[in-house]
C-alpha cells in the first residue's frame, strides 16, 4: 500500500448519506480516515437540525470505526457568511450564502482545521470532480449531472483544491445510496437537506423578518396600477412568482404576476404578468471580481454560464476588465438574472471560475 493511500484524510461529515459514503470510499481505498462535524449554525428551535445531524454523524462514524471530531464555526459563520447575507438583502439584492460558505468556511476554516488534525487531504460529499494538472487543480462537473455541485464551488480559491478530494464525483446518487445500504450505514435512506443551511425548512420570509424590519410599500403593475402592498423590498427577488399576496388580481387571461424590478426611491415593487416575461430579460451582465480556476484570459473568450444552480448552460462571451471583473454578453436573452447571485463559468466539463452578478444590461 502506497504512502499516499495511507495518508490521513479528514472528511467533513454532515450526518447525511453523501458524506457517510465519502468516508466509506476513502476507508476502502486505504486512507486513515477521520470525520469532522462542523456546527455552523446553532439555533435552539424546531427548524435547526444540527443536534440530530451530529447524532447521525456519530452513529455513522461508529459504524465505520473512525474517529469523529466536532468543531463549532458558528461565530465565524455569522461574521463571514450570515452578516454578508443580511447586508445583501438590505441592499435589495439576492445573495447565495452556500457559495460564500464553501469559500469561507468549508474550504477555508474547515480545511485549515483538518490540517491541524494532521490531514494530508480534506474531503467532502460534494458532487464534483477534481483533476490535478500541471498548471494546478481543475474543477470538473460531477458525473451525475442532476446532482452536480460545481456551481457552489466556483468561488473557492484554486489553491485550496490541491488538498481536497471529492470521492462521490464519479458516482450517481442512486449508487451512493446503494453503497450506504450495502455497508449497513444507518443514514442510507435519510432525505437530502434542502434550502439554505441556516434556514432549513422554515418559511423564508418569517426567518428574514427576525433581522430585517418590515417596510411596506405599493405593489404596482408596469403601467403604474396599484395592485397591493408588499412587506418590504428585501423580501422579494426578481422573477419571483409566489408570495405576492395580491389576492384575486389577475395578470390578464388568468396569468400570474412576476416581480420585474424594485424601485427603492419610492419603495415600490413592480410586477408584470406572465405574458410580459420578456421585460425581465437581459442580454448581458457585469460581475464583481472573478475567482479564476484557470489562467485568467487576457482578452475576450467564449464560455458557458450558469446564473443559477438549476439552469442549463448558457452560451456567452466574456470580456475581462482591468479591475478583475468581467462583462458577459449572452447569445440569447436571459430571464431574471439577479444581482447578488453567482455566475459560474464553464468551458466544457470544467468550471473555470465565477463571480457575483453586480448588474444586468
């Protein structure tokens, strides 16, 4: 057995099936495996599953015969992720805290903590692949396209990936559950977690209202007709359909209404009927500084882009800017691109970087 296969690897264990199977696969490949449970959000209410998740991670670690460490990054998370989350919402933007959490916490603080535990590698249950190339690590899409999580990893510094493993990157989700069942791991049927980690299954607006005061204002059509009253601009996002609470007002021919834009000066929420959806499209966007996972281009380059996780790749041309940002022009108009969200950049199967959407054009 090689020294590399015997190296210590710390697996971030969430209490779910994916990280459990990641640990299993690394054990089977001959690594010395330790588990690490991160408590990033500690809230004493019925929606916070951290306590149960920890017990599930403990049970899995015991079944695998590995050491499980526990660390709380809750204070760091509130300062480095949650504070930014609230700041963005107060500005009327829609952030993606999972992208920021991966950069700051999982592949920042947690990776460094794993190194203090003597780890050569830090591993997680993310569905993505890594290829160690001469120019540096390359982030690739997972084999299971429906579960691919490279979008959420595009803000992680490239150098961090040199010490990371994603054991599930070549597997389908069904195969992962089958491996867990076959190994007798108690979490093989545990449902996948959904939504933002610190919100869980709770109503989003209810959670946000704890931290951002309600500032009601008019809901208006594109022609200025008042349709109702909103609870505060931060509680809505571009393209949103549900939760507008404008009663029986129809968009025409029974059409639903969509959020088209916000008017902060008048504290007004502008909505449009489904038949006018094209008015919420844009053909270009500007990003903030791009986190490159490839050699930054010096001139215009063709890329494909995702401006939301479940979106299909969109063909575009990227023009790098002197300040490290980018101007991205799409081959076809895009629906409801939202400032604060992340634009992930791809070249074939490689994720080559990403940046926050600053404005649409």
